C-alpha cells in the first residue's frame, strides 16, 4: 500500500510539472506574438482622394465560386 501512495504522489508531481511547463510555453509564445507588429499595420499608401479602385484589385469575399464548394 505504501508503494501505491508513493507512485500516486510521484505521478501527481510529474503531472504538475508537465502542466506548469505547458503554461510556461503558452505564456512565452503569447509574449512573442505580442511583440511582433501585426502584418500590414505599418504605414500604408492610400489612394488619392479622387481616384476609384479597380474591382479586380479588391476581391469580394461575399461571392463564392463553384470551384470553392
């Protein structure tokens, strides 16, 4: 019975260490993502006020092609 209790405590400790390592990994990855600038968030060139954009330059996400289905 003593060996079962020792095995239980050892496995609980190992589970605790694994959970702490997983949480640490997640926190490190989130901090790395927060440090990187968002793609396209930099300075952008906007078209002149009077210009019109071409329909082929701005794809419409509402339309679906039959090949997408």
